[in-house]
C-alpha cells in the first residue's frame, strides 16, 4: 500500500510536488501530466529517493524516512539509465540476482528474457547497448520476483513495436494479479489500457483523478482540458 499524507517536496518555488494526499492499495494507477509537472518526483518520493519536506510517504506501513524502510517489495522500471554502464549485462544480472536472492526471481528473469528475446548472458557492457535493449533489461529485472508494488516510469520508451506488443501482454497478466501498480506514461492509450484510475499531475500537484474503468476516453479529454494549447504560427 502506498500512502501520501499532505506531502510536499518543492525544489524551488515553482518546481517539485506539493499538497499530495492519496492512498493506493492493490489498484493500477496511471500518472499523466505535462513535462515538468512532478510525475517523476512523485515516483522518487515513493521510492524514498527524495524525502518529503512536509507530510509523509508510507509504503506498506513504513515511512520512507524510517530506518527500516527498504525497497524489497517494490519493482521499479525507471525512465532514466540508472544502471552501471561499465558492467556487462551478465555481471549486472548476476549482481541483481545476488541482491534479490530469490528463486522465483531467477526463473522469472529467464522466462521474461526469452519472451523479450534478450540475452541475459551477454558479455557486452550495458553502456554499449541500444536504448531499447537497456529498456528490455530494466523491464525484465523490474517485474521479476515477488514484488507487491510495481512502478513503471515510461516503460515502453525505445521499445520496438513487437516488444511493445509483448510488453502489453505481460502488463495484462500483471494487471490480473493482486498488485499495486503505478504506471507513468505520456502514452495515454497505455494508461487507459492498464489502469483503473488516472491521476493528472499539473503545476506540482494532483489536479484530477479520472475513473478509467468505464469511460476510457475520459483521460484524453481531461488531459487536454488541463493543457494550455497554443496555435502554431506561420514559419
Ligand atoms: N533534483 C532536482 N533539483 C531541482 N529541480 C528538480 C529536481 N528534480 C526535478 N526538478 C524539477 O521539478 C519539476 C518536476 O520534475 P519531474 O521530473 O517530476 O517532472 P515530470 O512530470 O516527471 O516531467 P517529464 O514529463 O518531463 O518527465 C521540474 O520542473 C524539474 O525541473
């Protein structure tokens, strides 16, 4: 369970996140919003990578400021290359396997690697992989094992169309499980497909939640209504 209680983390007067109150429990929540709105900040707060200046973030009953807070129950597919570029795929995969120390994780990564045509024994350095291959690696490692919270930050960025289709099939299966999923993407179709609730973040806070169970088209309409559209002039 993810709880944000009156959370504020502003980097400057106008940048960051504030006034966030939400509880997410065994639901699939989509995070959408314009560039710079505060979506990644939301994710980094729930991972404890940022600590709130005000309020508290509580994950499965433990505050992110607590010394007992750990990320074991959370699978995270980040939007950025936050993995060591110099390690080979093989070295990195084995490093993560040791950290996870979990048989289910080991069998899951083999299976997802087969599905996504990814070689876990590749001796190439991670820095030499294409961005799509890095993305596949992050997905395989992020969703495997016994996580009860999964965080996706623009997971399909750089994936080829077949990999996107396969990823969508995996998401459908994850959706059927008893998990808490936070899915952040600029691709509203994905959010509509995978999530029950869409949160629109704008100007550093959640401005609207949109029920996606029945009225899927709501998300695009709501998103547009919060966007300050400008005419393209002559050029
Ligand atoms: N460590 C930081 N120091 C200073 N400002 C930051 C920091 N991290 C984020 N910001 C600022 O906070 C605001 C929110 O950033 P965030 O990355 O959460 O946006 P986002 O909604 O994920 O955007 P995008 O869709 O472009 O990825 C931005 O204006 C960003 O420049």
